[in-house]
């Protein structure tokens, strides 16, 4: 069993960070919410309704997903964004992209929003793909945001742009985040520590640092190491 004895309530408007070592069940738990997979036992409720009683279209229309490796079709930026909201205007797209810190990059391209991104968006950098994925979710305007943060190959400037874009995206929305960034952990309303498919602890950052050995170890290795790397990148840029 990938997950066992999971009992978790997320209040409207909360940001909940999922943390834990590799293989703890973070992605499996996140995937249950839009029903990419279903639990073999137990129920997942949305506003008191079992998600299995809802159509996939109805359920997923309420959710926006930003994965670590966002997918884009071999098409223009415009058409890839249009998938999130077929009725969106050019002005809507530009507003979403400005909020996601990617509009200036797109505008500087020879064909702007009509630029073809290539298969899976290979013509864009990792940071550009993630910001474009954030813009796509903003254009969708969902009630719930599911986010698997990516940290690899991001320099300090791009990291800051993504943090600013996420701040806009998560404002006023319910968010479940697989957290890799210390800033996300510190700003979360509550942190869920997963270990071997079970919830080991739930609480705010400072309480978990003081009371949960696994979380303290994650904080001192994964999160602090990432923060040091970002500081070193910033110093080298200077």
C-alpha cells in the first residue's frame, strides 16, 4: 500500500505543504485529489461530497495543476494557454502572463504569443515552462491549486520570479503543495509530514522543528541546503 491511515482536513483558503523523504507518498496523495488514481478504501470529500460521485470534468474544472515538468503541446504559446480557458481574450492571456512573470519574455520573442514552443515545450527553459504553467492555471482561475514545486536548474533571479508568480496564484485559493522550497514551508498554514505512506505529524513549522525528529532532519538537510545554494548563487551573481 502506498498510503495508509490518511486522515487530513484542508480548510477553504488554506495552503497545506506536503513534506517527507523520497517515496513517502507525497505525489500519490496529491494524485488522489483530481482522481488520477482512487483509494482502495476510504473516501475523499470535496465540500462534503464524495469525489467519486462527481464527473471528472466537474471535479477537475475546480482544480489547477502545476507539475514539476509541465506539459505543452507542439503548438503556439497562445493555443497552449487557450486550453485552460477557451473563451480567454488576448488581454486575459497577457494579464495572466504578467502576473506569472512571463509576459516580458514572451513579448521579446520574434512571434510573441504566436511562437511555437516545440514538443513538450522544449524550446522554453525549465523556469519559463513553470511560469507559463502558472499563467495557464491563473487563466483557468480554479478554486483549488495542486502544486509540485520544481527546484532544479533555477538560478536566483528565476527562483524569485517563480515565487512572486506563486504568491499571486495561491492568493485566496485552497492549495496543496509538495514543498521543496523553504519559503513555501514557512508560509504554509499547516505542514503535513509523510513517512512510509503515513502521516507522521501535522503542524506549523516551528512546532514541527521542535517536536518531530523527521521534520527537523528534513529542515536541516533538504530545505536549509536549498536555501544555502540560493544564497551562493546570489553571491556569485554579485
